[in-house]
């Protein structure tokens, strides 16, 4: 085989890793240790497989090797306590035939990686590592941070889980809703960093967005009766479908109104619509959640052949519902944009000025960006230019800054 | 990146499969497809009907020649495909290895081209039209 062994082992890990860690953590109750010994098994595979051939069942081989490592680690301790003696015995007895991927264990993995005891950045790193099956090098490349930083975040996350004695369990029914929202938030955070990078030279990072989409699909497969995971997948499919049109040849962002809609990925849009239908079916009459509302807004854009064909009234209504469900100045700002298209810039400007006077978005480039747009449409060029310059100063993304500076210059 | 797994079988493998319980084959393949969907990598796929179709052969001087086929000339039967969306080619190969196929069958793993493969011809009218066609056909 001409494929590089390391890359082949990494591919196995990506497919089997999450289930291996999940089944080990289920047996030992210790996610941190499960991940450590799984890593050791992976390192052993890199040495063993090229020399002795790739085993028929790679997942079972890695699990058995990791189990042996766990047992060795316990035996090395001076005083093997009763619990670990029992565990070691059970692990040794369970042998190689125990390789049975179990969705419940994977679900425990997801909820533990996104446990509220962890910081957001630890949740993201740990989720990409143990649910996404990515190497720390890949994660570092995707997040544009040094490898050592990713390693530190994962180490810290494991220590936090151990210190907080977080059980390897799915949450209690009483906190299910909140914890699920937390998990979805982590996945969407990963996606948005790929959709509109807050740092770095590039406006979008498709690999990171694709990884989030994959995590979302895994999650909706694990929780088929929950509406919001399907809705999150729908939202991400719609947004991902526009990537080819969102960037011009120079790598600068192209706004929705100016995008060549023939470059939108129709198959991806079709997948998004199917996912939204699944979400609505799972909700079976209950009100749409925040991801379903956002996905429905994105769907309106996706089915409009031209910006002028967009059902802006429908979008305004959806933003109003979203604002009631999850009040936020960013939602208000988006509602203002939709209102400007449905009704006109003057009405929209009043909404934007209310947000501005509340001070909630001060420092963000979003507010002056939208305000500049509305002022320009109202013919108030000098004020518009000042807003675009303010927005350009407020953004850390280089591509975004170029666009805003271009808009300011055009109002010269 | 997207890859196509191209499934081919031989007459012998096809014969051998007739002795197997068809429901067992459906169950094994169904479980495989489910694992692809649950892993978030399945982007499409279909099977091809086993009866012979037609073969259209092109030559320099003659109009295309239509014969019954392709069985007469080709010993391997193309009988189905998957389209997988994975981070690397190796991952697509790993998924291919997990397919529950019997002896004699093969899976060919081929990368599906995207716009970047035609970057040198970005000005070409038809390369530009391609995106629009994909839109109408929903085949992106």
C-alpha cells in the first residue's frame, strides 16, 4: 500500500477513536485515562502495524491494546486498591470480543467533552480531539494556535474533569435541555469559527466548518428524536452551501446580496432542507427552537433565486420569533437588516440606533458595519463613511477589514 | 473532499453470493450504510441493477457502435457506488475496507474533482456554466 502508515493509522483513529475512548471510559469511568491509554495504543499501532501487518479488526486491536495499557498502569501502582484490582480483572477477562460500538457510550463522550465545568476553549479542543478523532496537530492547524496550546487545553480539560469528579454519564433529565444546548453551542462555535474566522488571514476555514458539520451529523444520528441537533445540521448545511460564492478570487468576502447564487451548492441546500424537515418532524408541533428558526431564515435565502426574490417579510417574522426566544443585540441587528429590505432603511436605522444607545454591541464591528450600510442607502455619505472606518478598525479579520475599507473609500 | 467508492464484482463472486441468504447481505450492507451516515461521511450512493445493459463503443471512422453488454467484453461488473465526504483520502480508504463484501469483489476509491481541478480553465465558458448546471441538476 502506497499510503503513508501514519496517515492510515490516523484515518483508523478518526473512524474508531471516539468509540474506543467511549468504551474504555465506560469501563473505567475515567475519560482522561481512557484518552491517555488510547493514545498509547495508537502510538503502539504506528510501530506494530508496519512490522506485523494491519490487524483485521483495527478497532478491536486498538481497544485491546489500550485496555492492556490501562491494566499495566494500575499494576504499576504500589498499592492496587480493590476497585482497580476488580477493574483490571474485568478488563483482562473482557478480551478482544468486546468490540461493540455503542451509541450510548458515544453520547456520554459528547456530553462529558462539553461538560459545563470546562472552559469553552477546553470544550472545543476536547470535542475535536475525542469526538472528532482529530490529532492535536490537526486541531492546532484548524484553530490557528500552536500545537502546545492545544495539548495544554486538553490536559487542563482532563484535569478539570478529574478534579470536578465529573461522571462519565449522560445528564440527568432535569438538566438535559441545558446540557444539550451546551453541546450544540460547542459544535456551532466550531462551525462559526470556520464560517467567519475571527482571526487569521483567511475569511473562511472550510475544514473547520466541515468538521463541525460532521460532528453535528454524528450528534443528530445519536439523538434522532431531538429537534435541535437536526436543526443545527440544517443551519450549517445552508451556510456551508454558500462558501464557494462567499469569497472572491482575491480571498475577500462577498456579501449575500452580491453572491453568484449559481455557485451555491444545491445538493448541500437539499440536505439542509431535509434536515430542517427532520427537525420539524421531531418537534411534532412544539415551537421551533433557536437553531430551527435560524435554519428557517437560512432556508429562505437558499431558495431565493435572486436577492430581490427573498421573502424578507417572512425573515423578519422569524427574527422576531428568534428575538423573543433568545433576546440578543446580534439578533436585533439582523432583524434590522431584514426590516431594511422588507420596509426600508429608515425604519431599520431606528432599530439600529436603539441597539447603539443600549451600548450592548459597543466595540463590535457589526454595529457600525450595518449602520454604515443603512446610512449609505439613505444617502448620508459622510456619516456612512465614518461608520465603515469605525467598523474596519474594530475587526481582527484582515479580509473583512479590506472590504470595509473599500466601502469607506467608495463613499470618498 | 469527496471520493467515490466504485464497487465491482465478478461472475464467480456473483454466483457465490447467490448461495448466501439475501436478507443477510441486505442487513450487513444496511448496517454499513448506517455507520457511514452516523459518522457523518455519507454523501450519496446507489446500486446498479444486475441485468445486462448496453455498451456504446466509439471509434475514429464509424458512428458509435451499440452492443448488448457490457458482460460479453468485460469480466468485472460495476454494480454500485458510494460518495463519501472525508477529511483525507486515507479515511475514505479505511471506510472502503470496512465494506462487507465477499471474496472476488473490489472497491475502487477515486477522488471526485471539484472546481479547483479546473482552475486553469476558470475563464472557459463551459467551466463557468458547469456551476449553473450543477444547480439545476442538484449534483454538486
